[in-house]
C-alpha cells in the first residue's frame, strides 16, 4: 500500500497499525494545499460473494453516516470521505497529531484525584454527545484517547461501530461479534449485548487505572460479586471512590445509565469539596487579595494616563475608510489611523491581496498588529469542512507550538464560514491570530487578524468590525 494513491487523491505514506480485518495508514491529501495528513482505514470483508458485498456496502454507508454526524463534535475526528475500491472499504478521517493516553498512564504512577476528576469530566462530555446520537463507542481504552499536541485536547477515536464493518459476514449465522478490549469491556458487551453504560464502564476503569497506577487486567476482583477490589491501593475520597465503583459495576443495571448522570454527580462532588476547603486562613487570604485588587483598579487608570500603549485605539468612535480592490472583487472598511500595504503577492495558489497595519507608536513592542486579506484558488470544488480540515492541519503541523483556542462555524460576507483562533511561536514572540474563511466561486477568502499575544485583545473589537465589513463581489 505504501506509495499508493487512492481515488487519485489520498497518497499512503506510512502504516499506523493493523488489526485482524484491516489496516490503518497515514496519508497525504494531494487535492488540498500543502497536502495535509489524514488517516485512511482499509477494511476487508471476509466473504466476497456479490450478495454479501451488497449487504456490506449498505452497512458501510450507514456506519459512515454515523461517523460523519459524530465528527461534528470538536473532540472527535471528522470523516472526510468513504468509498469502496476492489471489494475493499475505505474511510478517510481527520488526523489528530499527538500521543494516546497510554503514554500518560505509566505503570505504578498514580494521578492526583483532581486530575482524574478533570479527565472523567472531559471524556464524559464527549460521551454525552456520542450517546445523544444513539451510538455506543464499544472500545474506549487509553489507546483510543489521543491528546492533541497543539492544545492538549483529548480526542476520542476508533469507534467500535466501524469494527463491525470489518467483521460483518464473518459468519453466515447472524451471530453478533463482540467488539472491545479485555480489561475495559464489561460482561454484557463480551456477550454481544452492549449498552450505553458499557462505555461508562470503560471510562470508569481508566479512572481507576489512573488513580492506582495498575492495569485493569491486574486488578483483583471479588470472587462472589466479580466487582473490582481497588480502594486499598490508593488514598482516595470516599465520594470519588463511590462514583467510580458505580461506573464499573459488574451488572449494567446497577451502573449510571447516562454520561450526564455521572457528570452531575462529579460536579456536585467538586462543589462540595471546594466549599469544605475554604478555611479561615483561606478566607483571610481572599480578603487580602480583594484589597490588593481594589487598589490595583485605582492605580491602573492613572498609569494609563501616564503611558501610551502601542496599539490601543483612542477612545471614542473609530473613523473608517473603505478599501476596494476591483481586480479581486473585494471591499472592506479599515480605520483611518491604519495604513494599507497592497501586496498582490501570488504564492503557489494563494494571493495576499492587502495587509492593514495598525499604528506603531512604541518601539519597545516591535510586533505590529495587522489584518490580512488572502484569496486562494482551489484546484477543484471542495466543501467548507474539507477546507477547514486542511487549514487546521496546516496550522498544527507547520506552526511552532501551535495552540487552537477556538474553532467554530460563523459567517463571512453573508456566506457560511469558519473561524479559528490560534497562537504559535514566531521568532521570539507568541503571535495570536483570529482567522475567518469562506468559499465562493472555487476560491477561498481568508481574513486574518494577528497580534502579539499580550496585545491581542487591544484591537480585537476593531479587527472584528473590519472582518464583519468584508464584501465579496
């Protein structure tokens, strides 16, 4: 497979893993700028009779639709494509660069109670969304939780539903094949009857593993009840221990029946702990801090009168002028105190049309905040989701210490658009950006506000007014 280009688009560059019925590869998307990485999963049905393949294709399409819906969550990789070639099935998904959780769960190393609670809340919020789609993951384990290198966000990958595609038609008796991993898979799932709370069981097991530093396969169980025996391995609050015990009950009817129910209990636990932790000493500390804060609020206005900050707009209404470029069919408003640098620089497929520079008044802060308008010619029609995947991958792969702060749908020039706020290192500075892009007439229109991180909010409101004023003809 290495070096093969599927569909004339996805070039296989490295093998990532292999299971009993298929393989996973790292690929380059040759149709998108800079050829960002993606993940290609190949599945081989065990039976190849025409009727069996038709049934396989129907199920494949159904499961792909599920994955597409799940990929709308910001912590689940997006499905970019699915297709069949030579009686084999392929899924193409967003590539999440980072390490899986097993690298953090080292043997005999115990997480703090606070870290475990934060982990549980993070994963359960993803799980709440998954279960709202009437989907059971069925294979939650440390290897299927990836911490993205760019921002430390956890991603849930490798849904068990996909494994059914590869195991379908493994027999002609209609027997359900168990999907899951020993240690993290409850008894009902092993018997081929998974429940929503089967996923809750798996998350609870990981929580116990993190607290104790012991693999679930090595944790003892009560011979009568088959419940985990683990509390004697670590000092833990009885309240958190009770929550974890209920998450991993042997019989599914005795567990929490929804991720939301666990989240609510954890929230109550953290609130109660916070209230109990406020001692007289803490209260005194808070009082002192309040006094310091009040004094600071009195002093800051005086300092602002003394010192002139580099990029901050003067108070009052900002006067805007209009910039119009008939060649590229755009119009945008900009503050009269800003200068324009018409670039018109063509780089491969992207043209930097214009850059608007904020006033630079203080040489001690050499990075000059700016707003840039770019237009990119697209090789072929693609969706906003596909283009967004390309841009985000480009940010995380090519920007040093990249961190994604926000990624969401929005509008630009009265068109559907996507907004990403991110930061990264450039020379010795940390630069923060807000980029918004939309697609029109086989072109991508990108408008980006950039500033040194500590000054980002100074001109953000002005930049947003400029972004909102963009017109595309």
